[in-house]
């Protein structure tokens, strides 16, 4: 497909961040092996599910590919003899289910292409590296001054975004990085506005925004060229990683977990907040803050990937903030993501769960104060603080910024309006998704409560009481009917005192005289 060629009609823009869950429903033994029938579901809708069939050898192949992460994954061991016995198959099925639960709940693994292809082969059958190469090759036909040095394989987490190390032919020592990305489900700008906005990015000048050398887009994808940094990103600094290594290798299982020094936390945090404030004031949506999207230039942090929101790409932390209805604007998303980043800078690793119940000892109580305002359960219920509020907090308020570069980013009024409408559409899709998740969570809690052992006991006791009450009431009703029946029978018989055919009984005086 040529770079400026239109995409196929009816193309589905899948949100790759929607979690996949997998449940082994059954197993079937064939002549020489066992197949496991797995129900895979995307998101919360049971209707959005499908079946796949996998052998143990398929699991083993996937596990070997995931070894690059250096994580210890719980794949059941191989067994050559007795592997067709019923008891063994049942036990292995339990082990494979535990394995699926681990890889689908791990934030990085669950989003990687290897796992997605294993669980959803129909949606991820395309070779995105090959497509990216086709687009890049077409681009170089009209821009011959650029040359590809090497592909930077799997250095990012996105399935539909690929990277290449570049150089300019007449400047062979200067290294640049080209990124190609497919459009995502949150692309709401018109093709014309998108192309104009992407080209405008190279004119943006800010001390805390990483410079873009060249950017262009079409109706299906975008291509951006930046200087390549040997130092890498803020995440590379935290994890002591090599920038060119694959994402899974760099960040899944860090060898040394150690946070940054307090002054680095304060300075980098202040710089990031300043650029977020600048973008919010410009009406330019971001929503993609995480440590791997912050480039280091000496002692300065510079934001990467401003193009992501324009292209409609979902956020790295979307599966987290989509759980909380108060995080429903791109500004509040940026603050929530800043909380993740600050936690990582402080402790050298991401939080285990969100919300965070308690925080380990930190270099300063002021760090914990900021984290509590963003990542606790109370913060999720009340909503995120503003960027301006964070800048006023003691952790950042006394940081002296020394950069003399004047921020400059002129966004025409017409494009500002288009960006505003796009932002509203992104937020609307998020709000609708959050509403469905909230409803599903309530229903699941109700069903779980209804199916709990305690609740079952209560229902049995109530049923017994109801049965006894019903039997008692039935007995009383029967007794009443019997009594009424006897009374009716007595009143219907002929009495000598009342029968009309009997002589009138004598008076009391007559009785006395007689």
C-alpha cells in the first residue's frame, strides 16, 4: 500500500488496550495429543467473545517467545509419558488456566503482540513490520535524502507502531529515529485537519518538548522523524536499560529496583507538569504521559509523542483509568498518568495495583502527599487535582527552572476548534466505556454476592422459615375450614327447640306449674 493511498473501506480501528480474558472451557483428546478449547473475551461484553483451540505445544511456543521478559511464568512442565491420562489432563488444564490468568493480568505482557496473536489470531494476523516498511519505502521515494540504518525492533509497546534508526545522507554521523503508526480508534479529526495538525508539530518549540524534525500523515497512518537519543528515555534511566532493547526485555523484570534521587524527582516532575500546563492552555490534547514517553536531554525531561492523540491512539494506562468515572477528561488523564510516573520515579517500579492503599517509605513526605492526591481510592472517588494545583504543592513549588527557551506553538483558531471537538469525542467514548464498566461491575458484585456461600446459607434458612410458615398457615387454614364445616353441619340439623314443625315450647311459668 502506498503511503498516500487511501485505507480500505470499512476498516476496523480496534482498541488494542481493551483487556482480553481467557477461560479454558474444555479439553478434547485426539490420537496423539490433547486440544484445549478456550473462550476469549474482549472487554466486559460476553457477546464480544470467541473460541480458540490450542495444544500444549502452542503454549510452550508462546512461553519460549516470552522468555525475553525474564519473568518466571507458571507454565506447567512437559510430560512425555502418561500425558494422555484423564487425571493428568485435568491437572494440566488447571495449570494452563493459571498461566493464562498471569499473562492476561500483567499490564505489559497483556498488551504485547505475542499474547494478542495467541488469543486473537483473527485480529492480529497482519505483519505490521512489513506494512510499516512498505509505507516507509514509499515515503523515501519522494524524500531521497533520508536513509534507513536499521529497524529498531519492538522497542515500543504498541503493536501498530514501528521504529527505524535513520540518517540524512549528507550528514551520516547524525542519527534520527523514524516512527510509523497506524491510526487508532480515537481518530476524530478530519483527514485534512489531521494532516495539517501533524505537520504543525515540527513548528512547536518548548524547552520540555522533544523536537520533531519532520512529520506527515495520510488517511490511514502517520510518519514522524526525531533526533535519536543514545541516553534514552526516563524509563530507561529508572530501569538502567539500553534504549535499543525490546520493550519486554527492558521493562518487564528490572534487575535492580531503585528510585531516583529526590532532586531528580522534584526537577523532572516540575518540568513535566510545566509542559502539561502549556499544552492544556493551548487546547492541545495529550493523554499519553508515561515514563517511556519522556526523553532525557542532559538534566532536562522532554515530552514525546504529541502526535498520538491526533492519530487517535489509546493511552498506555487506559485499562487503569477507564475503571474510574471521575477520570473522564484528557486533563485528568494526564494527572492520573503523572501519578503513575511519579510513583515509578520514586520507587523504581510501577504500583502493584490501582488504587494504592499504602505507600512505601519515600525520600520525602511531600512525595507521598502528591501520590495520595492522585492514586488513592479517595482521589479516584473525588477526582484528580489540576496541574496548577500540583505545581503549587511543596514538592514542586520551590523548584527553580533555568531554561531560557521561550515556548512557542501557534495553533490556528480553526484547528483549535477541530481539536476541541476531537477532544470531546475522545472523552465521550471514554465516558461511555466507563459507564458500561461501572454497570458490569455492579452486576458482577450482585451476582457474586448472590452466589456466595454465606448468601446461599441465608437463602436456605429463609426458605426453611418460609416453608414452616407456609405449613403452619396451611394447617391453620385447614383447621379453620374444618371448624367452619362443623358449625355449618350443626346449624343445619332440626332441633326440637327451633324446628318449625315442633310445638311451641312452653313458657317458663308453664314449666313451673307443670
